[in-house]
């Protein structure tokens, strides 16, 4: 049977992953009249608390995946460490948006950088690394300082080490788990060495791309990380207009060349000279897009529901200046003060335990008039 162009309200959106991004996606879907079905290994998670239905099973449980595919009209994902093989398996049974190919490209730093190079988007210089000897020769080509990263499964600074001089090679290799390094089953390298970018600031752009290929971009956000975890995203980003244009154009191009249906977020370094250098991408909603929930006509989650269900995208114009602040770890200390400010929009993820480094919620601080 041919795929219907539009999945009408009442259809069920399957979500791989049970975190806060899935939770906010499920809330947006519910508001728009859709049902949601979360699939993830862990019970009692932020997304399943608000979804219509949940399946708790392993990502390689083919029986559970087939039943899940039969119960939903489209599948999407809320984090990119869902195994690509899971998305590929589901593609044989139902619609998967964005496709497994987009997921596979984004979850491997080397595939991602190769993709950026193929479409003419600049990244930091890099070399694939599979051993300490590889690292030594890569460092002699790239030079110091440099950043060593595992090619897969790194997040929030995990699986990453800075190299300031050749003396750091052994330590950096050990820090990223190099002792057990071997290439991945598909031949992809274990790690990548990147030249250090002396950036002025970091920004990110999120675009939505619909089934007919139309692209709508949110404005870039200026992101500040603390201990490698996103702390704030501010819009407008206050970078020059040519950097804004380059970042939006590159993100739209990447979404188009991936033939992606859904959301694509790309993080960039902006240098003093106005160069825009792509760092990494995610084919899903993004923490640096949470500001859109209170400062835009349509937020990233609503726009994603529109895209994956084949509805028209709308202009997500911003109507206020905004800083999104993540509430990390022991957030309760600040919460009472936030709650008394009518321009501070608090979003909590319903996680029981406030562990250090854990994202518990975020606050959008709005100011008017918009600049
Ligand atoms: P990533 O996991 O690639 O997003 O890296 C986390 C953070 O580390 C980035 O947001 C940057 O602040 C910093 N970082 C990563 N790669 C580089 C690089 N090549 N040059 C400078 N800083 C980097």
C-alpha cells in the first residue's frame, strides 16, 4: 500500500528513546491530536510518563520491535545512540523518519565529517585513529592543541580528551578507553583526532524538513557549555549576519542532502574572522532548541510532529529575546526563585533523582521587545 502523504491527527507516532526530548515530543504530539508510543529499554522514564503507550524492551528485541512497528503509523527517535540496525529493521516494517541512513551518519563522527566534506561544509581538520601509533602520526599531521574523541557513543564530553603536547598522547588514549580499542564491526575507526578550533563562540541551528522537501530554520542560538554540558542557549546569538546565513544555509543543505524528514540540529564553532565550522549534528530535537518552546510561534517539537506526519511546516518566527538555562543536578536550590518570575518559563522532566550532571529541566527567560 502506498504511504499516505499526511498522517492525520489520531495516528500514532512511535518514539525510540525515553528521555526528556521524547517527553516534550509526546506532549507536543498530544496537543496536536496524535497518540504516541515510546519504545526503550528502561521503564519509568520521562517520555513514558506522558506518552499514550510504552513498550519496554531491548533495541535488538526483533519480536518487540515488529509488534511496535505494527502498532504505530510512523517511527522517529529522540536520541542518536539508538542502534542504526534498530532503525533499519523498523524501516522494513513501517515508515521511519528521519531515515536510518541519517541516524547512521550522525552517530559516527567519521561518517558525519565525511558527509560534511562531501557537501562542502567546513569542519576542523581530522584524522581517523585506531591505535596509539595512529594517534602519534595523526598528531604530527594535525598539530597541537588537538581533541581526541571516540567516533561513537560520546556525549556531554564523555569519550573526549584534549591533547596539548605529544606528552599527553598516552593519557588521552587511555582516557577515551583506547586500551580496548578496535575498529567497529562495519570497519569504521574507533576514534578521531580533531584540530582544536580557537572559536569565539558556539552556535547551533535547527531546521525542519518536510515530506515535500521544504525547509524551515529556527534562528541560531549561542550556546555556552560548562564541563562539556550545555548550560545556556541565547537568542539572538549576536553573531554577524554572514555567520548566521552560512550556518542556516549549511544546516538546510545537510538536511536536504540527507533527504531527511524531521529535524536536524547542527552545532558550529564561529571564529573571530567569521568562519563557521561544523562540529556535529543530530537528526532529532536538540537541547539548544528548547528556547523555541516559549519564544516562537511554533516550537521544535511541534515542527517535528508536522514534519514526520507530513503536515505543512510553518514559519517559526521568534517574538521575544530568550535565554534557555538548563537545570542540572541539584536544581531545587534555585527553583523557588524561578517560580516567582512570570517571564521565566519552567519545564521539568519528572526525573526522580537529581544526580550531578543530570538534566532535570530547563527555564526559558524571556525579554521584550524582541531585538
Ligand atoms: P562535542 O562532544 O563534539 O560536542 O564537544 C563538546 C564540546 O567540546 C564542544 O561544545 C566544544 O566546547 C568543545 N570542543 C569539541 N571539539 C572541539 C574542537 N575541535 N576545538 C575546540 N573545542 C572543541
